[in-house]
């Protein structure tokens, strides 16, 4: 897993040719809060200081640790938001495996990074690795 994190950090910070849409000076590590849902399942996140409020968010740690900020068990108002612990790992320079516990049990999916800059992360959640 350490090799995967190194590759992702290198993909996001190297001076060699980056993956399309990846700013070579940007890092995925840190907190990202959902700003907007667009067509085709595309989600736009902005960098934040912490996970809070009633917005989906991810906190990616340097060594594969993850916190996912999502609604808690009950969807009936008032809705409570919970930070679920999990793990992330690199599949390739633009695909992440995400695993965490959620209100419906274990959750596993992939995030396809479409664009990454210092302030914005644009991605699409994939439940089928082949999609």
C-alpha cells in the first residue's frame, strides 16, 4: 500500500507528464467537501479545513487512512452526519479503491479522478470496476 500512496503522490506532484486533468503541484491528501453534483454522476469537491456540516466529504490521509462524512443511520429529519473510518488505495494514477463502513454495512467502490487541483477535486464514483 505504501508504494501505491507514493505513486499517487508522485502522480500529483511530479514534473513528468501528469495524467490528464491532474495538476502536478496538487495533492489528494487532505479534506474534500462536496460542492456540487453534476451530470453523469460527476461530483465536485473543494478543499476544506475539516469534515463538518451536512455535506458529503472525504479526508484522505497520507498512509491510506480515510474518513468519509455521510448521513448517519436514519434518513428522517433531523439527519445526523457521521465520520466513517476506512481505507483508500491506488489502482492507477486516476482510480482509487475506497473501503469504509457505512450505515448499510461495508461499502466498497472506486473514485475515478477526472480533475485535481490545489482547491478542487472532480471525480466520479464507480461501483463496477469495469465501468
